[in-house]
């Protein structure tokens, strides 16, 4: 059985406060986008995790697909499987692809073995793997708060717009990104700001990580500027980076992005 784990983009990201446990309270919007890895599960006499495409460079015990399998194995005593992950989405880009791969592993195992688990149960298991992992179980626009693990669905639709997603050859360490940030309480919350015309977002919706990350990686700021020069109505770094996206009212036919050679265009 095969599926296609998608990514998400962050629209806005307010770092509100630092918690006693060392994490940060945030508010952001997660919006699903149809750029995918490929995930396949097959019967096997022993557990295998085969990585194709972009290399997942970590010990198997830290691989999120493996963690998803172990949760299901421990709770339901399922037999060994072969997981084939074809990785299209680069790492360190703030698009949640690793979390999506894990969430889709849970859902695929549920389907393969006919476990008939409820969405609530899958959400419970996904939340054990990573803060944003559970988002990909529902895969609908949400306002994420807490450490990015509390979700409130919103009626929000960018259908008909176009997304240009830029992939600089840069990896951002999320822990370092948070270490350098300065928490603040925004004057207006994101749910209100996204209800305003898209043309106003440029002046009202920001990603707090950009303040510090753009200083360390000025090419990211240049990519954002270039997206606006090419006609984007709104542009932003996703999450803690490094992917930069632009939202366009119509499909851009010719882009001049001198600071980023790798990009894709999607219909939202």
C-alpha cells in the first residue's frame, strides 16, 4: 500500500513566551500543501526501512517512520513490515515533512492491518512522535498554539492561489533558532489578521524567526525580496526555515530568482 505524505507551510509565526520547561509558546497557522514524499508499506519477514531519494541521515531509532512503526507494533503486536520512503522534500526547511512521513506511516499501518483506529487514537499516537505530527492526521488548516501541538481548525481557504516554494541549500537548526529569538505578545492575533485581504498581509503578518535567522543567512532575506519583485502578494519563511514561499494571485510564468536556483510552483 502506498501514500503520499504532504508538507505544510506556516503562515505567520508569533513566538509569544518562553516556558518553564525551556520550550516556547507560539501561535502560527499550518496550511497543507500538495508537495509530497512517497511512502510504501509491504509485508516482510523482518522489519526493513529503505530510504530512497534524499538521504535521511540519522540512526534508525531516531527515524520518525520507525518511531511510528514501534508505537503500532507495541500496541497491536503487528508483524514485521518493509517501509520504503522516497524522500523528495529537503530537510531543515520548516515544512514538516518528517512529521508528515510519520503520521502517514501510522495511517498506512492502520489501513494495511485493518486496525480500524479512530482519528482521535491516531492523533494520540502522532502526538507522541512530534509536536506537529498530529496535524498531518487531519491535514486541514489550523491555528497551532502551545509548542505547536494544540490545534484549532479554522475556515480558511487559499484555493485558486499559486505557491512558489524556494529551497535554498541551507539547513536551519530549530533549537538554535529558538535560542536566539525574542518572545513578544502581538497586538492582533493571526486569526484576525488572515481574515483581512491578502494584499494587507505583507504589512501585518510576520514570522518572528526571520528577525534573527535573516541576520545569520542574509540570502534568505534576498530570496523573499525577489519573490515580491516577481509579483508575490505575500512572502515568508516557513517555520524556522529555511524554505521561503511566495503566494501569487495568478500562476507566475517566468521567475527571476537569482538567489535560489531550486524552486517549485504549486496550485493551492
